[in-house]
C-alpha cells in the first residue's frame, strides 16, 4: 500500500495549535495543581494527628491502586455531581471533557506527587525542624521557610520525571474523546484513513519531546548532585 | 443531588445473555489477569536480558540496550498500543498482516495488547535489573572472575541471584502496574475489566455501580498480588543481604 505523509502537513495547524496546546496546557495545570495538592497530602500523611494521616493515606493508596483509565471514567461521570453539590443545583452540572480532564489529572497526580514530596520532607534532617521551632517559628513557618524549600530541591529531578510521565499519560484523555494531541491525530487519521502515518508521527513527536525533557532532567540531576 | 443507588443491577442479566453483570465483570477480570500474566512473563525475560546486557563491559551492547530502553520509555502507552494494533500489521509482509487482522476477536486485540504491555514493561524491568546489579559491590564481580569464572558464569552464579533478590520490592510494584496498565487495551477493543465496566455503564446506565464494582475488584487484585509477592520475598530471602531501600520513584 502507499503511504501518504502529506496528511501531516495538511493537518499541522490542527494537530499543534489545537491538540498539542491542549496536551501542554493540561500537563502544566495538572503539574501545578498536583504538586500543591500533593504537598498538602504529604504534610497530612506525616501529621501526628492520626485521622488526618489515615485519610490522606487512604486517598493516596486508592488512587495508586486503580488504573488511570478507570479514574478518568470515574471523574468524567462524578464531576457533574460534585459540581451540582458545590453550586447547590438540583441537576448534575454539565462539564466538558477539558474541565473534567484538568480535575482528573490534578487529583490523580496529587497522589503520586504526594509520595515524592513525602520522601522529600523526610529527607530533611529532623534537627532542622527542631531548630525552626526553637527559633520560635510555628508549624507553617517551619514548613514554608525551612523544610519545603529543601524538600523541593532534593526531589526536583523526581518531580520533573513524574511530570514527563504525566505529559505522556495525558494522552489517555482519548477515552473521553478529548482533542489532545493524540485525539486530534486520531480524528484526522480516521477521517482520511491514514492511521499508519498519523500514529507513527504521533509516536515520533512524543518521543522527541519526552526524550529531550529527560535529558534536561539528567543534566539537572548531575548539577544538584554536585551542590549537595 | 441524589443519586439513586441500585446495587441489584449486578445480578441482572447483561444484554449479551452470558449471565449477570457481576459475572460479566469477573470474566473481564479474567482477561485482565491473562493479559497481564502473559505480558509479565515476556517482560521479565526481555527485561532481565536487556538489563543485564546494559551492565556488561561491551560499549556497543550497552548502547543498543540504552536505545531500546529510551525508545519504549518515551512513547505513551496508548500510542504504543495503537502502533502494535494499527501500524504493525501494515508494516509486516501482506500475508502476515492480513492473518493478524483477520484473527477472530478477542485475539486480534489480545495479541497486540500482550506484545505492547510486554515491551513497555520490559523497559521498566530492565531499569530495575540494571540498578539492582549496579547496587552490588564491585568486589562481587571481581571475586567471581578471580576464582576463574567466566563473565557469563559470574553473572549466572554470583551477580544475578543477588540482584534479583534486591529488586523484588520494585518488581512487586511493576507487577501491579502491569495489571493496571492492561486497562489501556480497552482502546484497541479488548474487553478487560475496565472495558467491561464501561460497557456495563452503557448498557445499564448504572454509572457508579459499574465503576465502584470494578474499583473493588482492582483493589482485591492488588491486595492478592502484594501478599503473594511478599510471601515470595520471604521465601527467597538470603539472611544478611539487605533489600534495596526503595528510593522515591516517578510512576503511574
């Protein structure tokens, strides 16, 4: 059979301006939200107040035990109900694939960022916390000014590696028919019946981006290793 | 907003007429496990081989191993699924491609799914195996060769038996990952557990009952896998050999 790589050039704008923008924006939003929530979850998990640490631990373990595809389905159907509950509406609120994806990936990745941040917080010597308290800082001040900055720096390479995985995993929004990079490519592929060309191209693009990012992480890792 | 739970739906007959919805989901779990297990066996074999090759003193072998790992680590799983399902049959000689495409369901999606998961997971296992081997003291290899063992014998009798014990905990989480990752096969039409929960939701309109049932089944499966691997860890433990203190890892 003949291959027609021209299809890529024809759909370039749609693939990148629409699809890749969706993918990158989703990755950045979920990364930011995931790290913020994940850090809070990690602080809850390490809390001396048992109910709080059990609650956070339960959430993290639940998220890490079920497939991402199932989590995407859960939130896709659950978010309209949560929306109605929050706004007090008596009908489930209509939520598009975009909003649903942002919420899903933020909540899902928070569980993974939590475990990384937990290790990061634990990598900071206990004496530092005591020193903070001895100086008269309270819990939040100690966390914000002493522990978390060091935890972030120690964990930066792992946090970024997790973000590369997040970038790849956003392609699973395909299952709720969102138009991310893969979704856009798949729509073109099915319209023009050019599956081989489009999916090969998608694989190459994902590879180039993920591999470049992983090289950046590797260099960062080497530099941080010297500082320590 | 009230959601009217209707758990009895699990015991109603699914439209295909094969039995209750619960039975339908359990058959899905069967496909999940068969897919994961078949892929796991292949992944372990390839992963152990590639991981070991990457620690040998031959630069070209190491480079080839690195290339393999980088390729399959940097392409999303669902895209790899599509490559195996849509692209691979087109690139093979016509007769083979047609034979694959004409296989009756579920085999036409089962075989690409197993191959895809196997290769995807083998890369992660290769990383673990390499890390496990590198975590051994260099003296182990030197002592082996000093005793007159060939490189192959040193790997066979000294290095690998220790390395595999060290990486058992990370292998446990990989074996859970492969069960979870098999759900991506629903995108190429394999009706495994998540796919069947989705289908049940479409047939019965009982959204949360379907997903809650699937979630509970996944949780039980995870528990069984963890307990089984822990029993294995205890059984093969060598006194005094300390297992790798799991460094924080990125995952999904």
